[in-house]
C-alpha cells in the first residue's frame, strides 16, 4: 500500500508562522511601512517547501521505492517516527534524483517537534540531518531555530552561520543571521549580511531603513 502523507494535523496556534510581515527587531518606530502585500522571506517557509517536495514525491516513491523506503515513509506517522527516519536512511534508494528523502524526513520531524513545543527533539533531528548532509543549509537552519527556542543564542548563531555559508545568496537565512549578529553587536558582520539580503529583496524598505 502507498504510504500516507508524512504529516499530521497541527493547531495553527502551535505552529510557527510560515512568514513574518512584522518589522525586524531594532527598526525605528517611525520606519517606512511595508508595501501592501509584502511578505518577508522566512526560514520556516524554506523548510516547508522542502517537506512539501517530500509529499509531492510520495506517489512515485510508493510505486517504485524499495521496501525499506516505503516502510520508513509509512512509519513517519506511527508510534516510532525516529526509527522510521532511520529506516529511510538505511534504504539503498533514499537519494532520488539528488533529493535526499532521509534528510527531508528528519526536517519534517524537526518541524513537527517545534510545533509541539519540543525544541530539544527538533535539535536532535536537525543535527542528525546536518551530519548526513553537511552542505545542505536547511538542517543547520532548523537547528538554529531549535537552539533559539532553547534560549541558546550561541548555537543559534553558529548553526545559522553554517546555513549561510552553504547558501550565501538565500535572503531568509541572511536576514536571520544579520539579526543574530546585531544582537551581540557584531555589526561588522551583520551589515554585510543585510547587504546580501537587500540585494535579493530590494523592496524591503523597512529593513533598509
């Protein structure tokens, strides 16, 4: 049988917002307003897109995936999703056309854990994913979000810094890292990060201000 979608309902209150239209911390109160309909890039949205790709691939994976892969995907909604993710990683075909199903599954579990207000579990899943795909920015980005929710700003900055190194032109990562650096007065690094963000999102006049 085809594996069910690797997701389960979440209350909207428990899930982090996919985007944020609010002004970044530190912007003056009289800063220019955001343009109507403007959506500021967000790390959570990058993660959502990766896990959505996993869902989009499920019909194909259910048809021609190895038994281990199909079993692992089914188990993501079961009693032991961590073991299910391990089972996916053990499958000989867990990388399909350059898409690592095992990393996407761990990102999904980490996002669920953040939604369940369990950042330590999210950190665990993110660090395993980062070990499997050290050049992928999203496991580091997820680890940064988890560390931030554990009140661990040092690890949050370090992980986001690694994410930016892996994807220096991704504006959502650059914006978060700039904020993190500014919070500890590392403006010599924060300003170049903001410059990279504004090069990709020049319409964000509020951040520019």
